[in-house]
């Protein structure tokens, strides 16, 4: 199975929007309402204009299957935050492949020291995903996010370059 990540292109936007608006994806996002095309296009143009953001498409056997967003939040600390989601039609087992590609990009290509992520506490699948990749839980942000009707805890995760290199060897 050949996997890779590549920069997002304008022709990806329609597929990415349909993935993002799918209920199975949307339920685990901070912003859970459906995104309109104009808002999606504005987001794309905004991230393309920033030099500290990398929005990538994950491909599995040549098929676009997910989105990866890396934001370098501190160049001096070599620290980034990430977000990602798979297409609802992505092949089973795509998650670990996306995660591996993302870590390789962050730690090898970008040469960063730490990758951080946040997960809504009820997203047990994403919590387990982070743990399997070698991320360590660093925080529980109590009632940190309101979905419009309820507050939810958010779990903060971090992965250091040295930890990823050890994890990759095992």
C-alpha cells in the first residue's frame, strides 16, 4: 500500500468540504455546524497565505483519503499543533498510515521538536489513536469547549521527536 501526503490543491476543496461536513466527521470537531462553500473557500485562501501552516492531503494508493493540518505555533520552540480527519470512505487502517506520514513530515521534513493535539474527551477513538502513535496525555482542560448546549473536557496530547523516533523503531 503506497501512502503519501501532499499539499492541498484547489481541486481538492469539494471533496474536503464533503468529508468535513459528513456527520461522522463533524461530531468530533470544535465547529460542528455544516460549513458553507464560501466559508470553506475563505479558510483555504487564509491557510494558503500563512507561512506557518501546512495543509496536506493524505493519499492511500493514489486516492485522496484525508486532510492533515499542521500549524507551527512557535518557531523558536520548534512546536506545532495538528488536526486531521479521514474521508468517511477511507480504507480501513488509514488512520495509522496518516499518523505515520504526519509524524515523518513534522519531525523529519520540518525538523520540529514537538507535535501537540487536542481531542474532545468523548472522542475515544482519537484518544486511542494518539496513544498508539506514542503521544502522551499532557492535560485535561476541564469544560474547555462548548458545543452550543454543553461544555466538554478537552484532552491535550504531545509527542516529542525523540519519542517518535523510538516509537518508529519498535
